[in-house]
C-alpha cells in the first residue's frame, strides 16, 4: 500500500474488503444493523477514529443506460472503511483491543478470519486492504481530540454569546475574561 | 415541453385552489369490495387538474395510506413496490424527522400514526355552506355503500389576508411545474445562471413524467396505478403563538433594529411577505402585490446572509442558488405546499388561551424520502448543509439535542437569538399516495376482484 493513496493531512484512510462466507451475509447484515451508535458503538472504543463503517456488498450495482453484459460478484464482500489519526499499525492494534468481541462477530463471518491473536489479526486486515485512492476527511490535519476540543470551545462560546448579549463593553470584557482567561 | 395528462391528475397536485376552507375526513376500510365500490363512485367527484373556466365552489381529492392500500388487498408485489418510507409511515420515521418529546408519535392525536388511517378525503370550499354540502355528500356516499368508517376529521380555515398564526403572510413560493400551463412567476422554478428561472420537471412531483435527472422517478407498479400519482405528506402542526411571541419580544429587547426586523430575519420575509433579499430595510407592499416580484430573488449576492440570514426559514427550506452547483441539487428537494391553518387566531397582545391552533402542513412530491424528509431532517433540523453547526430552524426545528439552541443573525455585530424553545409541535401525521384518476380506477377494479 502506498501512503500517497491513503493519507490526507495526518488522517489515514483504511479500506478493507473481505470475502463473506457464503450464506452468512444476512446474519452479518442484521448484526451490523443492530449495532448501537454514539458512545455505545463498538467503534467508540477505538481511539482516534474520525469515521468508520461496515457495509455488506452483495453485488455490484450499475445504474444507467444498458452497456452490454453486466458483471456480478461471485461472493459477497464486507467493506470496512475508517478514517483515523496517525499510522496504520497502531490503529490496527487499537481495532484489535478496542472492538473486542465485536471484531470476532463481524469478521468471523468472513473467509479466513484468524481471530484476535497477534500478529494474525493485523496481518489478516492488511492482507485484504485495498488502496483508498480518493477519500474525504473534513479535518484531515486535526486529530479527533482536536476536533472535540474545538467543538467544546464553540459550544462554550455560543453559550457565552447568548448570556453576554447586550452587556456594556466593560462588563462584556470582564465576563469574557472570567469565562475564558483561566 | 412534456404535456401533462391534466384530466387524470388530481387537481390540488398541480394548482393551489386558494379556497379558504378545507375539510379533512380520515376513513378506515373495513371491507375491501365495498370500499372499491365507493372509490369507483367518488372518482367521478374528484376534482382534476383540467383547466376550469370558472373556479368551483368546492372540490374533493382522495389519498391513501399504505395501510389503506393493504386493506384494499392489493397483490403483495404491488404493495412491496411502494417506497420504504411510505410503507413505514410518518410515525415510524419520528427520529429522522425530529418528532420527539411533545411531538413524539405516542403524544399524537388518535388515530393519526396508527394502522387505522386508510383514506384521506380532502374537501376544499369557498364558504361554510359549500363545505357542509360537500361534506354531507361525501358522508352520505360512505354511509350508503358501507365498508368504510370515519375515524377522524379536521377543519382547516385560511386566516384573513392569508397569514398563518405567527402573523406571517404565507404561500408565496411554489415550484413552477413544467407543462402545468399555469402562469409563470420568477423565483418559482429552478434558478439559471443568467438570473432567470425555468420550470421544474414534472417528475419531481408527478409519477410517470421525466424528473430533474431526466428519467421517470421510481414508482410503484403497475404504471396504471402509479402514473399521474403523487405522494402527500399530511402533518398537523400545533403553533404555540403565545410562546413564539414571548420569545420574540424578549429577544427584541436586545435587538437594536426592533421586533419586526427580528421577526423578518427569522423567516426571511417581513410579516407582510416582502422578501428580505429585495427589501432588507422595511416591508414594501408594492413588491408583495406584484406576483412578478414577490418571489423573484436569489441569494447569489448575499452569501453571508447579511440581508436574509443563512438560517432564515425560507432560505433553509428552499436554499435556491445558495448551495453548491448553482442550486442544481436543490431542484431535487422541492416541495409543492398546500397547507392551510386551523383554529382561531390569538388576538394581538392576548394572554395564552391554550386553544388548539396551527397549520395543516401538506406537501406533494415524487419521493417523500428525497423531498419532505430530506428538507425536514437535513435542512430544517440540522445546520450542516449551511455550515450552521447545531442550529435548527426557529419555526419548525424541534430544538432538541445538545443546546443551547440559537439562530445567528449575521451583522456587525451579529445577533444571537436564543435559547430557543420548541414553538411548533407535531400533533400527528400521515404519508399518503394520491393516485391519478387512472390509479383510482385501478384501485377500484383491483379491490373489487
């Protein structure tokens, strides 16, 4: 894999395409559908994740005018994509430890999944990694922690602006310093 | 230009009747073959989009929920061909629409949002007498045929001068539909680069005609059922007028330009309807009175929202050319609006009388998911598309999630309106299919067999 195709700023885009064991795609899709979001998501425990998802691809879809013979997938695939902070190797380790049993449930439906022992786990994902080529990271040069801190400042500032609106200049200054100068 | 089969499209899809009264009757189908007989009879009464020489005193239109189509015992393949959001219904889409708290489906007026709402009969009328006469005719017909039960009804009544309950004149902007043969008003269609406008392709609203992608929109099968049809959203929105006025008055104490400009900034139009973009300093009755001017604006020269705030209601609901690609994507998210207020107005300065008043929001489109749900869920309830962060629409945003809820009014200095409380509560709603005349005939035949 060349970093040029997978890195934007300090963000890395990991794309992994694994073959699903025939007949397992429905059960896998139902499990993924049932995963909680927000803080309860298994991805919440994987430090440095900007955005990640799993998608069951059961066929290649073509929309448009007929262009002759259509290609189809022989076997369904599981797509895993993640944009995260920093280097690939530490992130694969974060996936291994952070996802816990969810990793086994998900990739256990895929051909050849070796479980979470090292180095087999990270070797498996690297073996099925493909270049991302083109990806979008809204804040590629900022880490997840940076973004969360900035959002907290933004919320604090909005809250302050609402409270402080209409204050005379000296009072506004005093209130601002009290809120933000610490 | 694509010709529309106006004789086979229900009239309110193509044109607003501008009749001041509406009667909504919700029916449950208890017997499919009797319901078929009733559909067959009422089809002759349905007002179509055919041009009229004289405006009728009243007219009726009919729509069906998914539960209603299922109760007509259509073949399962036909039922399955309807879009997912329609099959699920509005109540099931509550989290996507922000219908939580007071607006949550468990707090809706029965039977809205349940499997008991099958058919909606909509009567529009010029006066009480005409409404009552038509209402009686419909109910007599139902009684005579049997197999149908009235489960709810609702009256809508326009307020003087076409205002809604918060005091804004409403109903200016409507998408101009290609081939409808109605007078063209600048600003209604799709924006072009040269500042002119063109009509929106009919397939954005009516099934069986090319849409903005130049293909026929996805439609249920067979074509005999779907062609000339449309999807309708019925949404009863209670307006807490006293709360809205109190929020506005309290905020205006800090807003140097005064309460009326603040009210205009929230909506993007002055209360009399003057677009802020055209007259940012004061209302201009001459603009309002001129159909060639009262909707003829874009946001091209106001990217920062100094005249019309980026978060103003009309700009969120129809961003025109202010989103990327010269607004081309906006053309895929337009709504035909046919709403009408209900309840009596709260007099100026009056205490909260706790009366039920608001608007029966109605909109028509080819895809409820792509049009109504997208506009409500992405543009009104979220700020992302406009880089407005967590800001929600002041009028119909749920003001839920992490606060404080505010609207930014750009200026030097900017003004922050908030913290906002929900002033509009959903009292119930339904997703409905509005068949063409051919579709009504199909339903009558299918359910009779």
